[in-house]
């Protein structure tokens, strides 16, 4: 019975190929606010199911999660659409939650730490789609010259999404590596676990840089687009400061 619950949970803390359900839904959700809510709620449903199970998940679930995280991190490198990239990074990150321990409250914090930066990026992506019709690197938007405030907010959002130190998902990654559950019963050494998770983190960063090169860098073709207002830029700056503060607080809870 508990295995069946964990298989259902693997739909919401997505493990390949069950992860395709979330990514299909995320790709078809065009309203930024709805996407933001989806990013917050989807993994929490999986954690709720884990809390219902009487036994810890089988060791092979965690191996499955590690493979899924690496697979989606690698596939994200080839993506040029920011909306699809968010879905793939979310899938890769949420897979790591399976390594994070057995306490549902801590798992919920870890999932939230992975989701929160992607929520901010999703809201910014909605602006790109409204102004340019798509959030795609092949448009060669050159936002740094066209809309510098928006470009800075986007750079910060992607840095947060790929778990740059100080943001909460960075400390969540450290917690998954140091968790006793991450080794032991998986049949893999802590060195192997840590190396794979570090590779996943590296692939996130690589794919994020490729996105920024296609959207922020270069000479903008569209000169008539208004930049983000100063008030909204300040609101995003406050959001990033809150995320950074939450990351430092989370470090004391998880590590």
C-alpha cells in the first residue's frame, strides 16, 4: 500500500516518466499567476502523500529521483523557451526532495525553497510574453540595452532559480547531500551522491547562462518597449532580499 502511495507521490514530486504530466500542464498554462500557484502547490501535494505513508520510501525511489534530477538538468541546457525551462528546472529540483529526509515538514520547506525563485521568474516571464509575444532566446531581445531594470530583475531571478549561494535552494541542496537518507540504504556512497547533485547544480547554472545570453546580452531589436517601472523594480529587489534572508534562516533549520 505504501509503495502505491509513493508512486502517486512521484507524480507530484515528479519522477520520470511521471514527470511528463507536470511539464505538459505547465507548458499549457499561459497565465503567469496560475503558473506561480502551480509551482507552489504541485510539490506540496506529493509531500502530503508522503506524510500518509507508514514506511519510508524504498531505496530505489531515491536512485530514481537522482536519475530524474540529472536527466532534466541536462535536458534544460537545450531549451530556449523560458517557460519550458522553468518546468524542467522545477522537475529536476523537486526530484532532489526525495533525498532530503523523512520529516514531512522539512520536505515541505525544501520544496518551497526550490519553488519560490521559480515563482518570481514565472511572473517576469509573463512580462516577456506580453511585450514580445514569447519568452524565447532566439528573439535575441538584448534586454540589457532595451530595458535595463527588467534585465537586472531577470538576471537575479535566474541566479536565484539555479541555486546561487545565499538563496534558499542552495542550502536545500547542501541539506540533501548531508542528509543520512541520501546515502546508506541507497547502495551508493556519499561521494557518488554528492558528485551527482553537484553535477545537477552545474547543469542548472550552465543552462541559466545560456538563457541569459539569448535574452539579456546583445543589441535589442525592439526599441519601443518600456522598461519596468521603478516601483516594480524595487518590489522585485525586496523579493530577492527576502529570499536571501529566508535562505540564511533555512540554513540554520536544515543544516
